[in-house]
C-alpha cells in the first residue's frame, strides 16, 4: 500500500534582511508537523524558501549599494544556515530567482491570461512597499498610511495588468463557507469572510516602475507583481509546469502555514488564482499570531529584533524550539521576554522533564544496575498510568489535525507530570528497602522507564535533539525516526533487559 502524502509549506521569506524569531517560529511549526507526519508514516514534502523579487528587495539592495541578486544570494544563505542550525528538516528550499521558478511564474501568468482573467488597464492608487500591497483611499484608517503595517504609502499611477479578482468573490465565499476547516483558526476565517463580503476589486498583477522581477510573458515592459510571483513557488517546488507526475502526486498542498499578516494573500488571492488556472485549492491554510518582544513590536529601529543565533548559542536549539511553540496559544499573538524564556526553561525543561529522566535513570542504576526489569502487570501498579498515557496520545493525535502546537505540548506535559507524580506515589526508594517488594519495585521501575520512552517519542517532533539524547540514555537500538508513531507509542514497547546509560542533565538550570 502506498503511503499517504503530506505537503506542508512555510511562507517564502523576503531577503531584504536576516531572519529573526518570527521567521523561525513559522518554520519550526512547519517542521514539527513534517516530523510528526513522517513518524506517522506519511510521505512528507516540506517546503520553505526565499522570496527574492520586488521593490522592497530592490530598495534594500540599493541602500546597501549592491545588486539585488547579490543581496538575495547572501540573505538566502542566512536563512538556509539558520534552518540547518535549528534542525529544520525541509525537503526543498526554493528561491524565486531560480530559473525554473521564473518559468513557472510566467507559465501561471500565461494560463490566467489565456483564461481571460488578466486584462490591461491603468493603476492609480496607493502602494505600501514594506508590505508589497496595493491600497485604495477608502481602506485607509489614517490618511495614506498602510492599514496593515502603519507606514506611509506612496501614490502609484502606472499602466498595469489586472487579474479579475471580482469574478471570484462568489466562488470564494461559497468555497470557504462550504469548507469550515479550510482556514484556521476560526477567528481568522471570519476575518477573511468579512474581507471578501466587503467586495473584491480586480487586482493589479504587474508593475512597470522598477525592474527587479519576472518579466510578463505577454508584455516585456512589465514585471509580474511580487505576490503572484511568490505564491507560484508552492507549485514550482513540486514540478510545475514540467514534472506532471511529481506535481500530481503532491498537489494540493495539505497545509500552508503563515502568520496573520499575509493571510489575505493566501486565503483570497491565491485560491482565486488557482481557481482561474483550474487547480485544486490547498486543503488548509493555518494562520498564527504575531510575536512582539518584551511587549513591543519587533523592529530594527527599536533595536529589539531577537536574533535566534544568540538564543541558540546560549541555551540550545531545543530550548528555543520548545519555548516558541509552548509560550503562545497557537493562533494568538505572543510576547518574547527573557524572563518568560528562562522561566519555562527552568520549570518545564530542567525541572519537569530533565529531572524526571535523570532521577529515574539514577534509581534504575541503583536498584537494577541500569538494566530495564520485567514488565509485570500483575503487580497492579500499571493500569492507571497506562490508561492516562493512552488517552493523552489520543488527544495529541487529534490536536495535530488542528495544528494546535501549544496544546500538544501541554498534553505531553500532562504525561510528564503524571510520571513525576507516579514516582512520588510509588516511592521506589521505600520499596527498595523491603525485600518482599522487589517484584513491585521492578514493575514500578519498568513503568517509569516506559513512560520516559513514550515521552521521548512525543517530544521528538518538537525537540529532536533532546529526544535523541533520551533515546540513547535508554539504550534503545532502533533509530527513533525510522519507527512508526502508532506502533511505538503503544504501551509495553520497551524491552526488559535493555541496558540504560545515565547521561548528563538534559537542561542545566539557568540562574
Ligand atoms: N515574502 C512574503 C511571503 C510570501 S509567501 C508566498 C513575506 N515574507 S516575510 O519575510 O515578511 O515573512 C512573513 C512571515 O514571516 C509571516 O507570515 C510569519 O510567518 C513570519 N513572521 C515574520 N515576523 C513575524 C513575527 N513578528 N511574528 C510571527 N511571525 C512572523 O511576507
């Protein structure tokens, strides 16, 4: 039987600057999904990359006195390097300046044009370069300032080709209404519905006033609007327009992950382009919230941009991965503060998880020379714990369908807490003092070690390094990542006789 496929994407990031924790957040979230799906037996294609054309990148390059391609080369290397350091398991990294992508963007433009959905006109309105977004006067809340980022916009008047977005107002509304899980979370879905109901105007999809973009196939005075160019990446990366077999295997995407800032492009423009071109729509668009830093918007001018490298070098990759996905309720905005970071590192990681592993393996070393004893259900000390673990796993699987990462971690920590409580209740140190209770002690120590094995599996998508360290300490020979989630999370998988090796603390406390 062939494996189910799972195609997950992040936005492709602009190369006007180096990546920060906001970019890291989306990419880690996508990585968690990709890892979980791989472990669950799916054939995963996980895509990320860089968005390299447009006025914003052209201006950033000009202000640095370098050609845009040179800036794009340098910055896309920064993104790639950060993803390697963060253990991101992407299967492909797309760049919109790849020749193959440029041809794909032109092919999609040509298709929409031949469909009769692109026509020539004149654009006269306002443009926000940082957001690469067109605005009309009626959309302003503060005169001429971008309703999305608040920065001043500039007046544009140029010949332009337009996409008949208005034609798709009703089909889009019908589709979103009929598919309640298409846009998550629900609050974001409602925003999109409201936006569409407010009326869709045709969208300018070409520019003439600057050069850094993909030439329009039917008119080389024009370049393709950076968002039409960028969105096409989700097709290019899987073979469009040449490799039909690969494309048909993976399209439609299962999940596009992104933040609320670019939801409209993904949940309105992109589906409209796809409808026009006759492609199926992505199955799900998941929009998360926005990170601030110590209560303020992250910005270069405020000098509060959090550099992921610094955090990783100081506290480790897994601590950052954990904190970002645990700290905010997925979908809501979140705040990155040093105090909160250290708080979680000490409480959740060093205390709850780290101590569980180190004290359990220390006891196993003391009582059984580190060798996993026999499982023994007859001792009556297993049932409750086993049931709790099973129920948690059931909830975790369901939460993955909603991409509800913070809740998944909470649920894993229900298991961690249960394991700690089990140790307190069973008090192996007391059982060890009574020779008649040796069988019970053995059963208890088996159970504790077994829960730790399951916890390692559950945290692996979030903290692959920590999971691997626990796995090694448990002395399990089979590679964690080549196992199957549904099989190995079943209670009783740990073999008695396995020789554990206690290691250094997983997360030293930070003062
Ligand atoms: N190039 C476009 C996307 C094209 S996709 C076809 C773009 N790039 S971006 O570099 O600005 O990245 C935006 C995305 O980065 C957000 O949607 C989000 O995924 C992530 N984030 C950037 N800053 C962020 C925060 N402060 N908080 C949370 N996520 C953030 O838009």
